C-alpha cells in the first residue's frame, strides 16, 4: 500500500449541499490524482488507459424459416381462441372482417419468414444433461430444486402423435443447445465443462429477442490501443458462437428435419410484418405470442415474466398518454388523430448496450477505509453523465444506425414522434417537429403537409402529388423510450442519492412510467453496491455494419468522453451548477441527440442558455445566426456542432487522446462526419440494402420496399458478413491461444489435442470455414469448434479474473 493510500481519511466527506458540491481536495487525495504535468494528471484519472474494463449486451433479431404448417407462430395463432373468436364474430356480423382478412394475409405470406416465432422439436432429441437443465429452468424457484414447477410450465411441452414435444423461444433454444453440447461429451475436460456452464447464463431470455452479454470482461492496456478492439473481438466471437449453436440445434435437435431453420442477426427495429400483425391483435394476445417467458437468467423466472408484462403495459399506456402531450404542445391542433394500437411494439427493438467500468473507483468503493462512498459515486457519476450527454449526437448514424424509410401516410405526429413527448420539453418538441416536416419530401405547392387521416385517402394524396415521405438514419432511437425527461420537482441527474426513485415516482403519477421499472436513460450509472463494478452503461447503439471498426471505435470514443468528463470535474472546470438540473436545460442538450438520429440539419439553442458547458461548445462554432422564427434562440447546424465537439475533444482531451492511443479514432470520426454517405455506419448499411436493386438513394424506394429489403439484408448478407468478420478474428485469437498453450499453460495444449486428436488447430479451422459459412457444417465439427471457443473463453476469463467485471449484467 502506498503512503497516500495509508493516510486516506477514514470519514466520508459531508453530504453535498443540494447534491451539487464537490470537494476537489478530498477527491484528489482519495483518487490519488497526480498534479504537475498534464500527462501525469490524465494517467491518474478514472477511465484512463489502464483503468478500464468493459462488456456488452447485444439484443439480436430472431426469425424462423419454414412453411406455415411447420412453424410455431402461425400454428399458435390459428389454434388460439382469440383467432377462433374473431372468426366467429366476423361470420356472425358482429365485427368487421377487416381484422380477420389482415390476419389471414399475414398467415398466407409467401416468404415463410416468421419473426420472433418459437421453435418446436421432439423432447427425445435432448440428451440427459440438457433435459436436466430444462427441468431445472421450469421450476418456480431454481434455488429450491425440489420445489414446484412454474404455473405456466405446461405451455413449453405438448404431445404430438403420442410423442412428447418441446416448444420454446429462440432465445432459450440457444442456452438449451449449449447444454446439449456440454452433455454430449461425458469425458469433456473440466475446464471446458465449467466454462460452458458459466456461458449458459449469458444467453438471456427476458425480452422478445435473444439477449446475449459478454462471456468475459475485457480490459484496456492489453494492446496498442484502448478498450474498443478487445470488446469488438469478444462480441464477434460471441456472435460466431451463437451461429454455431443455431446450426447445432437445427441438426441435433431436429429442427431442420421438422421444416424449421433459425436465423439470429443484428436488426434494430421491429419487423414490418410484426408491426402489421400487432395492428390485428389485442395487447394481451400480443404478449402471449411475443413476450419472453424468462426461462433463463433468473431464479424466479415467472416473476421476471410478470415484470416484462408490466413493461409492455406501461409503454403501451405511455404511448397513448403521449397524444395528450402533443395536444398540449400544440402539435396536434384538432380532435382528428390516428389512435395507436393498445399494444405497443417498441420492446421488439434491439440494440447494444456497452458498459465500461473503472478499477480505481471500484477498489475505493470496496474499501470502507478509503472514505470514497456511494454518495461520491453518485455525485460524480451524475455530473459525468450530464457532460457526456452533450457529446452523444456524435454516435447515431455515425457508429451505428437503424435506417428506416417513412411514407407520407406514416407522418402522423401521434405515430412517428413515438416517445419524444416524454423525452423533450414542448419548446424543443415543436422545434424538432417543424424541422422534421420541413426536411421531409411532403410538400404541396411548396408547403409542408401531413397526412389527413384515412389510410386510403393519404395513399391517394401521396400518389397524386408525388409525396415521398422521409428517410431516417436511426429510427430506433425515436421509436423507443430511450431517456425520460426530469420533472421540475425531481431532477434525475443532480447527484443526490435516490433522485432516480423520486423521478420515477413523479413520472408514475403522470401515467408515463412505473416505479417498479428502472429509469430509462441514454447513459445509466452502474452503481457498485448493485453491480459489483462502478461505471456507465451506454444504451443508444443500434446496428453496427462492421463490428471491429464501428463498435470498436464507438467504445473507444465512449471511453474518451467519460475520461474527459472526469478531467473536467476533477480539475474544477465543470460543476453541477454549470449544467442546471431543470427540464428545459436537460431537453436542450438532448434535442441535439434526437436531431442527429433524424438527420435534421439545424437545431436551436437559447442565446443566453443557462447551460454554461453547452455555451462554451457553441461558442466554438463560427457560423451561427440568431433565429428569426424563435426570438432569443441561436440556430446552429448539427454538423457544425459535431465538428465543434471534435475540436473540443482535440483541444481539451489532447493528453487523454495520447494516453488512450486514439489519434486514429478521432481522424476516423472526422471522416465519418464529413463523408456520411460512404464512411458512416448508416451510409454503408444503406449501400448494402440498396445494392440488390442497383439504387443509391433510399428515397427512390417506397417505405415498405426499403424496410423489407433492409430486413432481408440484415438476415442474410450482413449476418454472413459478421460471421466472416468473426471467423477472421477467431483465427487470429486462436493463434494467440496456441502460443499460450505452448509457452505459458501446457495444459491448454493437451486439451486442444483432446478436442482435435487427428489434426492441428490451423488445419481444422481451414477445413471448417466454408461449410460453416454455407450453413453446412456437420454437428460433430460444430461441437469441436464450440469446445475450442469455450477453451478460449476460459483463457480470456482467466486473464480478466483479477479485474472488476464490467460485463456483469443487470437491470
């Protein structure tokens, strides 16, 4: 222990006044911040080069390919009382046949792609180990092995032609397939078995789509750069591992023989056909079809399922309550609105959450004698989040995207403004809506227009006047509740303990949220007392076109911004008082993020804004002008604001950029901003989507055509691209494992020989590459590759064992 550590004060600092006072002298002493040169200072900051751990949680889309008579989703719909009752009422003339016709069209679709369907297969296909895992997961409380089954356990089993069958979601199929792989080799090495059993817990089953979080944390300082590349490497290998489990399940569990194929891939927005199906269903039946039963990840899975039902009910209610806010804001000016379905589909959105943690802060929080407590963690964390939010407009469309084409008839504000009424104040909401209408190609005689109501009329007007709608780079961020706005009485980021709970209580009383749910935020503080690490979860990523560069560079940029925020705080440049905790100030900085997601060219900032940090950034923009439409506001180009942020990072974060080895990342970011069509994630995704039609502009495609082409591109082309990217990384990582086995850990060499007794590792990888990409790798070869990846994960987890685990998952 150093002298500085030995003399740390044993008492925490006094509670800050109103949650805003930061005792810099105490923090410098507790955190061992080294004054003197700028290099020494930044190297001692939290989240500096050798201080960061990271993990990711990826939500993937899942589809089942097969004929209507073979796949669970259409079978379940047709056999449900809901469908039978609708048919009877339509035949009796008690209701319109419109809904039944729409359901029948859905069931008669010709492409045989069933989004988020469950799978069904004979129970005998599972080995005894996997059957034991399944039986355990059906318990009401897995901590009580001899206890009762879940009350809904019967829906996961049925009898067909006298044969016991299993029906489960794809998200749980992945875990069960891994269990079958582990149980298929009784002489499997203990290291592989133990690692495989630990990996099963990483295949979560709590939402509509599969959620898979990092098999092990990664750390900075292990290579020539920061955290981004190792995190992207872990993600790619985890994605490839998932593809192997899918192919194993299709063969070993009899899915392919039963006419079912499964695809798991990056796709952010709810599928077009699921949207259409949702319009035909009640909210309860939608939840029955698509809400996860939560078989994996929680001891009391049925209670978790009840919680997910609550989430769906709350978001559906919030969507309807948003209409009233649009009326109050003056955006809806008559009683003519399109009522949304009572069943909201936003939980079918899929994104990626990247969490980063600080070892330095975790060490202090785990030591009661350090004087650094949860109060300091909260005080600093909230301020860091407020600072970081100013930089978030750099990310949508730039590093990840969910491209979407909207037709003219989609432009009802009560539909496409999504949850924005709960995320922006009325002033910024009106500004954003006006700019969006002006940007969209919906003009008659030069004046922006919005739809009139009936779909048939809106489509007729679209055809007559050639109204094209709009293209949005990252529509998921508008279509999902990503960050709730504070109230006047309960600021969510003022640094005071319990502020999230107080805000949640206010929002519950307003009918927007529920106190039983965690507060939705763009960046969420991960508190040591709950998570076992301390850091931040960034929750705004959609689809990465190229994981290594898009996700990797985004994670590096996220780390740089976080470290810079701590630099600002710990050198006294930015305080809570400089970024007031009021809804209008909060909305002012977040509008920039949503403008970037929508690709709006301009936004408006108060000329005399009370946000002094924002004012400093805006002062670096050379071309601004006073708004004629909005007196007291300055109009700025969103692109100019992004470039001002890059300049701020270079100027204020020069020593951090040097410490984190991120010069290339900054140059890459500038290139993405200046050439978005060719260098941004959105631009490259759009190019891939349009290639099949030999087009270059998404506005030349109708909305449904572009969005369906996008889904097909993600399902096949991009999935295979990510697999190839992952396999290339795997070859490189296995070379390192070979060296490790030869020189550092001889037992690894013996285990590899047990898995591959007749060939060497390099030759095996060359043999399996093409069959794997062609979806034609035999099950025995798949098992060997899975075992090798488990061994690799064991090695990597061992490297990270002494570190704080920022890959740990929690709500």
